């Protein structure tokens, strides 16, 4: 049995000792040099940057603060969130696709698989719980998050955290207000307290309460200070208001600009290498701009977090056999099918176009440049190097072994129409790739930032190799358009005219405006970047082996005029609470497809809803759900309420349910009352209203067939954290 000081402390914590107390004793054994070593990555900057850019990003776990003499493993980092970036791991559908499942049980299972694959490859810290709110569909990294609603973000992020932390530590990111890509290194995002606490922070608070081990700060500035050295975010809110006990880490390379200020503000670890702190912190300690007390505070958090999780996790590490194992790839296929959102399914000769009848298809046209492309998302820090990818063409070919598949990849509307005219059905795969949206780096700006922050490396070849990595990420970024390419729209209209049974599968991370062509085809499916088993999952849905139970995690507008202001080159921008479905409601314009919307191959009805308060910011609704259609299916029951003080509709809870044909079941939907709360400057906190609250038990936001009920909330007994007095609940 290992007998390092760290191991002894882990055993003590398992026997009931306080991890914070054990951390103090272990920290006392560190030298001054080792205490500083805890605060950043282990590899020198230029060497680490060069290796990462030449071999590939995060091919192996990136280690921060290991102290072999004392047995401290350090934070052994793997990125995400569509799977484990280290090695050749399972590529799950992107988070937005999983957000469309509205299925926390499925997301927890995905988290368990990811956590096992991290541990099997030597990692212990998964920084892939990405829950930034989708404010605008042009955001390049929309694929990495779960949607536009704070409640959905918080519940899905918490589920992923629960699963991952059965094996390794999880880290939530990017804290906070990170929803622009091209300007991420320069933009200052301003938001008032009400917007922060009602819209952009509740999902982070939810994941903190779930017990997440780490929080990664964002690149952008918030209210005038970089997020990685922002005391309001890192200490006032995160530590003092939310009582977070874990570790805070910076985003990579440019996550902080001032070594002393970041430490004093509450940032524990600079990632990923020995960078600004290694260069400047000793001088700052000598001149008094940084304190050894802050060094100790960070060091104790870092050690205590590792002790707490090492004590809680099993001794036996999963074997490498779990990596992209049959069980995990089957889970990826299940998730790909579960997340598909059926937006349109009009009848052809009296029957909905989907599902396609595989026994009657002799010839199927598969059309589009993306149909046979391994297109699992961007090529940035979330890219997973899976051992294979099943494309849409491959999935449909495998599912229809007796049919002739006519594949037309070219951007040629006439050729596509001619091919489709002689087929029993046509499937068009259209949308975006990593060239159109995703993580982005401007090589010129990247080089300028490196020159400003770090002394040049004496070996010019090292710097050149580092720059080559930025060149590789020069595509993507925030989207330039919210529609499909003009040639894609031309192909859709032409094929729709040539073949009545035409289905369009959209590959994208966020909303795609479809107004110019959606009436040209009877079937539209949101297919997302669906992971390594995406083609098989798509075939399962199109051919009816799986019900399309996905529901939109954002609203799709009819016009860009109905979206909030967005400038992808902005240096300053102000966020308010109005975006997505809330903004559409405020403008009084209908969505093309509302938040929470999605069709099924069967039909459901809701009735007999009742609500009750259960205490501690929670309530529940019971409602009867019946499958009134001709086949089994899954439905997502959603509960909404209006905030009359604000004038918006908020999601309070949701539950996915599977029912057999004709089955009727009374289900319970747990509710959070936090989305009802309004920020009170006088009370310095969110205040939940009391009295009668009208609820809508619905299938999507604004559902005209929603079942109404009323929830009676007692008057809250709230104490102002500043004055100790009882505030006015109506403030």
C-alpha cells in the first residue's frame, strides 16, 4: 500500500477526518517553492505550448500542481464536453443535442461514461461541464452548451456532474457571461445585478450546489474586470454568497492578465502551463502586491479538493477497455436518436412523411455535401478523436441493406432533383461544419497576445510551432449567417418539387432560420452534430426504430430582427434579460418553432393538473399524460409560469416520459421556484413572490393546449444578508 503523506491524508478523510483540516497539515509539509508550484501548470509555457500544438491539443492529461515528493497527484486535466479529448475516446453528440433530450437520467449516464474514460486514461479532472447560456444563435461555441434557458442548463449540467464525479472531479465553465467567440479575448460584458442573478448565474449556482469540484473562469471581462481576476465573481458571489468549497482555475493561456490580482481576487490555479504566475508572482510577493496568505488560501483549496475527491472515489480505476467500448458507443447512438427534434412532419398521400417505411423503399436519394462527412462539431478544445464516425449516408445504407442508395454530394440542385425524382424518398443533409461555427483563434491576434504576455522563447521554431496551432483553429468562430447556404436552399426547393417524400436533416448547433424553404418539404429534422454514432442514430429516427423525442432547447425565430443585438467583433456589449423565447414573447411575435417544441410519431394529451408547494424553493405538479396515438413514444412535460413583475414566462420544471400506445399515467414534475424570483437591490438577493402563481403544464412554451393550474406560495421569511432585517417581499 502506498504510504505518501497524501495517501495518509486520504485514508484519514475516509475515516471521517475533515479534508480541510488534513489539507492544513499536508500544506505545512510544502516548501515555499512547492507552495507556488501548486498554483499553475507543471510544464514550462513555450515547451508545453509547442508540444500541444504539434502533437495535438490535450492528447494526454495536462498536469497542474503535482508534488511527487508528497504524493500529490495534481489536477490532471481533460477537456470536453462531447466526450474525453484525451486519447481516442467516445464522441457523444454535442451538448446542445443532449440538451434537446431534456433527459437528466441519460445525461448522467453519459457523464458516468465520460468520467470512466477520463480515469482510464490517467486523468482526474474533467473540464467539460459547459453551461454558458445561449444568448444568440450566432455564438460559435453554442454546440458546447445545453440551450437558452437557465433552468435547463442547470439541471443538465448537474446531471453531467453527478455522472462524471463517480470517477473523477468535474469542472464547470466558463464563469461567466461567455457567449461570444470571436471577441472572447477582448470583450467587456456589462450586466446589472438583476440580469446577472436572474439570468446568467443561476445555472452556475445550481451546479455548485450539486457539488462540482472545480469552476473555470471565462476569457472575457465582466463589468470592467477580466473574469479570471474578477473578485465579484470569484469571491463575493462564488465563495461568500454560494459557499463554494472547490477549486477555481483559469481558462487556458489568456485566462488572466495579472498574476497578483488574480490570486488576490480568488483564482486558485492558472492553466495550463507555467505562465504569468511563474513569471511574475515571486516579484509580486516581494513587493507586497500579492500576499503569502492568498497563496496559502489557494493552496489549501487545491489540496482539500483533491483529498475530498480521492477519498470519495473508488480505489479501482476503470480499465482502458471502457474507452469507446460497445456499451459507450451504444450510449452515443441512443443519445443521438434521443436528441433529434422533429420540426415538421406533414402528410403525403394521407400519412405523415416520417417515419419512412423501410420495407417499401427500393431507392433512396441521400443528398448533400454533409451526408457523408464525419461532422461531429468544431476542431477546437472540445474536439474528440473518436476511433470512427458513422455518417448519415453510412447509417442509412446499413439500415436499408436491400435498398439502392443514390448519393448526390455535389452543390448541384438540378442533379439532386433528377436523382430524387426517380426515388421513393429523399433525405437532404444540410447545415454547417467546423468552418462555419466553433471555437476560433485569429493567428495575428493570438501572436500579439502571446508577445504582450510572455517573453519570447529563444528558439524561434518553438514559437512558430505554437502559432501553427492557432492557424489550425482559424476557421469557425461566430456564425456569419443564420440561414443555410443559398445553394442548400436551392437544392431543398428543387428536390422538394421533384420528390414529395423529401426530408431535410439540419446539422447545426443553434437556430437555423428556415422561412424561405420550410414549406417546400414535408419533413424537417434537427439532427445536430450527433457524435460518432450519429448516422446510426439518425437512421433509427428516420426509419422509426426510435421515436423523435427531442425538444428544442431554444426558440427558432422567423427573422433575425427578433434576436438581441450581436456584434462578433465587439469590445463592449451590455446584456439584459431579453433573449430567445423571452424576447419573442416581449416583442409579441411568434416563433417559427418555440422553445421546448418538437413533434413525435405519436400523440399525447395532458389533463387534470394540480400543484403543491413542497418547501425550500421547490414545488411539484401532478398531471395525467396519455399516449393517444398509434405507437409507443416519449414526451417531455414542461411547466411554465409568468412573472408579472417582469412580464416574462419562465420554465420551472420538466420531465421526459415514455408511454406505450394508449397508456395513461399520472406523473409528477418537480419544480424549482428560483426562476420566479426577482432581484431586490434593497434585500441584496433574489426574492420569490408569495400568493397564487398561475402555471401552464405544457408541451412547449406558449402551448395553446396547456393545462392550467395554480400554485399557492407562502410568504417567504427572508433576512437581508447586509442589514439582518426582514425585507419587503414585494420589493
